[in-house]
C-alpha cells in the first residue's frame, strides 16, 4: 500500500529568509531604461537578475585581485 503524502505546512504567507543588502537608485530619467537594460542582460545571460549581478560582482572582484565572494546559501 502506498504511503499518503505529508500535508504541506506552507500557508502562502512565509517570509523569505533572504534579506535585502542593497537598493540601487537611479534618477527618474534613466531608472526605467537601466531596469530594462539589466533585465535584457539577465535574459541574454539566461539567469535571473540577482544571479547576473552575482556573476558581475564576482568577475569585478576577481579582475581587481579582491578576495572571492562568499557562497550563497542554497535551500
């Protein structure tokens, strides 16, 4: 006899365990253009915007001989 699946404990109101560490602000004339450019870059790379930014920061640090970025915690 197959076991019954356990009921999910998710209520749809969970708060992400990730915190905001940076807010990028641009002037109103370029904010939309910059946001569209970043989304386009992420699409071109084939990754979400946050991963694209991680990739860029990692490359930037490496190019300047700075210590490696800490690993992201994956759930």
